[in-house]
């Protein structure tokens, strides 16, 4: 598929058929995430791939899926045949930016407070997009549930406490779903978002 087509097709899918995702397809989608850039090539992105029924149900429980189902939404998480839990290892960045070539810029090793833009979140975003697009390219759908609505996933999946959970990517064959009410906001006007030559200037 052309990249333009993949980008146009991508949307968050929140309902899937029961059909499993073949393991080679799932691995290619994960590999797309591994191909994402990382600051200083820190490679702090981490993934937990979940396909077992009991484990997917446990993840759904951590997301309080039953509350969404009670409100008329589909069982998005438990029904998705695969989850890719996207995590970052912040310490990988602190270590990398304490190595001689990076520390020389600041004249000392790296501390968390130094980071006006925490690159572990930037890299997580790039990784998320790579995974979402790869799923579309494989003829599948993917969705993303942010960590802000997930409890206890560290415990559920034995993720070490120092690893930060970004969210859950769901992957599967899409079924019709209830669209997010957020989409009712509509797209912002292009001139609000894009300036030319300096902030606020429209295209000549
Ligand atoms: C960082 C991030 C967190 C998100 N968290 C959630 C979420 O917790 N639940 C949800 O239903 N959608 C979530 N979304 C999906 C957005 O609502 C969705 O991307 C947006 O409404 C645009 O819709 P589209 O991606 O289908 O084009 C999240 C998206 C991002 C990028």
C-alpha cells in the first residue's frame, strides 16, 4: 500500500473480530515499532505483546472495560486478538545522555530535570505511529488506549516499576465500531496549525 493511502486509512479502531492475527504478521507490526527513531539511538522503547485469552482479559480488567461496555461501547480490549503494550525505559535515556559524546554538550551527566522535552515520550509517539501504520499496511486495524485510563498494568504484566507504560495498542481485523465523541470536534483550520516563515503567517 502507498504510504499516502495508509495514512488516509488509519483511524483508531475500537472493535475487532475474533480472528487471530497470524504471528508473522504481528511480528512485522512489532518490527515496524523497532524501526522507529530514538534520541541518541537510546532505544528506550519496550513492548509487551499479549495474545493469550486470559492475559488479554486481565489487561481489559486493568482498563475497566466493563464500565465502557455498560455505557454501550464494544468490548474493545478483551476482543482485540492482540495487544502491544508500549512502554519506555527512561533510564536508558539518562544513561545514554551521560555517555561522553552526549555529556560533553552539557559538561556533566544527564538528570531527569534537564529534559525540557523528555525524548522518551517523543520516541514513544514515533513508535506508536509506526505500529499503527504497519497494522493498516497489513490490512488490519489498530487502536490506542492511553495509560491515563489503565490501572495496575505493571502488576498484571509483571512490568518492572521503573518502566513507564505509555498505553496499549490493540490490533486485529476491524469490525464496525462506535466512533469516538472526540471526533465531533472536527479538524482545526489549516491556517491555525501551519505557519510559513514565522509563527502565524499564512502561506504567501
Ligand atoms: C496519546 C493518545 C492517547 C489516546 N488515548 C485514548 C484513549 O484512552 N481512549 C480512546 O478511546 N482513544 C484514545 N486515543 C485516540 C484518540 O481519541 C484519536 O486518535 C483521535 O480522536 C483521532 O481519531 P482517529 O485516530 O481515529 O483519527 C488516544 C490517542 C492518542 C494519540
